[in-house]
């Protein structure tokens, strides 16, 4: 073999060795990346489990207002440093509580592409004023003034209320915490959300006629609310209009409901209502069936939510 041939073979071998070394290096990098991603997946799962455990422990408790650390320690693999913090806030009237439980992997939180390094669960819980709970035991209709009481077959179900008794809760506390948008079609097709709904809107919200609206929820609109004729709400509901009126068209059925309006609640003919209606003014447009239910003012907690 000539010297030139030997040189050519040597160059080829060097290139092959270089390519193999490069491939080996890339494989090592890839395996390290896969290992890192696998560890992060395990860490995210551990964080979710840890966060869920503390959330389930605290969600049903009557908590003071404040912030505190629930846990600080290390988890495997990698002995990663993990912190669990809790926050409890109350509305100005003390009736609504917001709980947040947040777990984070201290070395990964805040890094781009590591959203799973922070796990968060929240819930809202609403209690009701004692004066209103007492009324719910016996009465269905309570207002400062009323029109059309001649249509009420059981006069004992109505009581004239004081200003204190018709005062709305501090519902603006829901802003930024409860769901902030829903359409009439979504209410029919998807139902109301257990996260609760707070619409800070100047637009009237209308529930479509002849609809069945499912889902336990607290539903609040700043402006007025119209419930179309023949609507049926089979699940527990607390509905508020903070600056407007609530109108029930004919033959609306509410199986377990609290309705509370700043202005007037108007009730159409043929309605069937189990629960309590509170307003400054109540108008009965025709005969309707009413029954009292104290449970509509039992504490009302949302489902867990993360955003």
C-alpha cells in the first residue's frame, strides 16, 4: 500500500471516529435531557400529590385570615427542595373565604418551561348572614315593600324586612377569583360552574326560555338578570344582582334557590320556587307556588380550581 493510500485511510478512520464520538456525545446529552425531563415529571406528580393532600385537609376547615407555611422539605428523586404555602382571605363582611394552597419546587419555580414546578389549588366558600338564615327557616319572600301579595296563597310565607336583612354580601370579593365570563348558550350547554360566576357587567344577563340550567353555583351579575319563561334550575343556586333587578318570567322552576337583588325581584305567573327571595321590592305578577328551605343558606363551597 502506498503512502498516499495509507494517508487516505487514516483520514477516513479519523472522520469515522469523530462522527462516532459526536454521536456518542449527542446520545449522552439526549439521555441526560430525558433523565432530567423524567425527574421533572416525577417531581410534578409529587408536587400535585403534596398540594392536593394539604388542600383536602384545609378545604373544609374554618380558617383564620393570613398566610403560613404548611411544609418545607425535600422529595426524591434528587432531594429537591419543596415548599407548601397557604393563604386565607375574607371579604370585608367576613362572609366569603378564599383559600389558596401553593406548592413549589424551589430550584425550578420561575424557570421558563417549568410550569409544573408550581402547583396551585383554590376554593371559595360563602356563609350567609344570620338574620337571613333565620328568615329562610320560615319564609320564602322577604322585602322592604311588595306588590301583588293578593296572589300569594300562603301569606305567612312573606315577611317585611329591615334594611339590614336585605343588605347584599360583599360580592365584589369574587372578582378575580370566580369565573368572570359565561354566555347564555354556555349556561344551557355546559351548565353553571361550581367555581362560581361573577360578572362585573353593565349588560343584562338572560337565561334562555325553555332551558334546563344544571350545576350548583353562585351566580352574580352587577346588572339585571332575566330568567326566561319555562326555565328550570334543578340544582342548588344562589343568584345575585348587585345593582339591578331579577325577573322570573312565567312558569320558571327553581328547586333549591336563593335569589337576592339590589332592586326588584319580579315573579311571573305559574312559577314554582323552593328557597328564599330577598330584595328591596318584590312584585308578584300572578299565582305561584312557594316552599321554604333553610338549606339554601347553608355554607356554600366552590369546587377546587387552579387559575
